[in-house]
C-alpha cells in the first residue's frame, strides 16, 4: 500500500508530495520536484501508520 505524504522542501521551502510504500521503512535520495535539489528522505511505517518522516537537506 502506498501513501501520499506532503512536506516542505528543505531547499526551496515549497510544499511537495511523495508516495511512500507502507510495506517498508527506508532511506533514499530524491530530487525536489520544484527546485530539483536532492533531498534525503527517511521514513518508518508501523502497522501501515507513518510514525517517522524526515526530509533532510543534502548540501551540494
């Protein structure tokens, strides 16, 4: 199951959304859809509930 999660980009501060897979918890890098800067995404699901989410600025 996937969930759409809205958050603020740590580079441009625009609100963006991402689809998160509730069957896993992971860390990966994805580019902001507005400013194209890389964001380190870390999230954790427990029993299909999002319990932790972090969008971290990756310095270029």
